[in-house]
């Protein structure tokens, strides 16, 4: 496999892992307090969208740090 393929696979897995972790962490927040009781589906969708936003942001931050450190140390 080429280095581009490995980098793309690592990026996708990193994004998915961070989205999963943020989804699990958001489980402790009770979104039903902020929404009406009959809007459970919207609460789940809000949790998913927040998990995607937070997970993608955290993953992008980590990938940026890794990229910058590799540029510093390896001069790539």
C-alpha cells in the first residue's frame, strides 16, 4: 500500500474513533431536559450531530499536531 493510502486510512479511522468517543461522552448529558418529552428523536439527532462536530474537531486537531511534529522532526 502506498503512503497516501495509509494516511487516508489513518485519517478516516482517527475521525471515526473520535466521533465514537465523543458520542459516548455526550451520553452523560441529558438533552431531554432542554427539549420537550415528545422529542426523543430530535435529542438523539442533536447528540449525534454534536458528536460529529466535536469528534471531527478533536481528530483534526490531533492530526494537525501529528503532521506538524512530523514536519519538524523529519523535514517532510
